[in-house]
């Protein structure tokens, strides 16, 4: 289903760009000849067919079995550095504060996935395209922060916080930060 949706998204994008960047200038230049050429007809049908294909695949996915919330939670990478959102590590004493560490990324999805998400807004349900995007962004930013803490020789990162901001369109910025510490 996902492959069909991606094919539909690609057909939509190709049809849209061909229609806008080739079809409209062609029509402006040849206003005397009303016959629409085959390539422009194909671009328009590709645009409309792509939308239809995405709509049908998303609708069929909505009817299918929904995976459990437990299965959707991505496993965090295995690391020796503990990540906590508390001010101290329970049962351990902080011996040295190494300073602020952070990880940062800006993620976006391509126009075809935006189209799929738009259809889901109409039909309802989880916007899996954005869920996957933000999950990847979170993992990337966390890995960057953890790598920075490892360079400092940290045992843990305390007071971990995540912040997100919309940059433009469907692009999202994700920042994670915390305090790198050594433990007794």
C-alpha cells in the first residue's frame, strides 16, 4: 500500500510540475491553437490520477487493522550514557557537572508525503508521515547530543528537554538539550 501511495505521490508531483512549468507557458504562447497536446493531457491525468491513487490507498489503510501503540513506539538506541529529565540520577551522586550538551536537526518531508498527510486530514487518523518524520528527527538530535556528551566523558545527561518549532511548510526544527554530568 505504501508503495502505491508513493507512486501516486510521484505521479502527482510530476504532473503538477509539468502542468505548471510547461503547460501554462505553452498555453500562453499558443493561445490561437486550442488543441491540447498529448503530453499536457498526460500531465494533467497524472496529476489527477496521483491524487486519486493517494486518496484510495490512504482510505484503504484507514479501513485496515491499526497497529497497537506499543508497536509504534520506536526503540531508543542502546547507549552507556543515561538520559533523564530529572535534576539527579536516583541512587547516584553527581561528582562533576560538565556543562550543557545539545543536539539539533531540521527535518522535512517531500511534497508527495505532504499530499498523503493532507488526505489524512480530510479522512481522519494519525498523520503517520509526520510521526515518522518527527521520530527520525528526535533520534538524530538525541544521538548528536549523546555523542557530544560522550566527547566530554559524561556518564549521564540530566534535565533533558526537547523543543520543536515549525520552520517553513512541513519542515520542523527539533532541539534537545541537557546537562552532561559525571557520576560517582
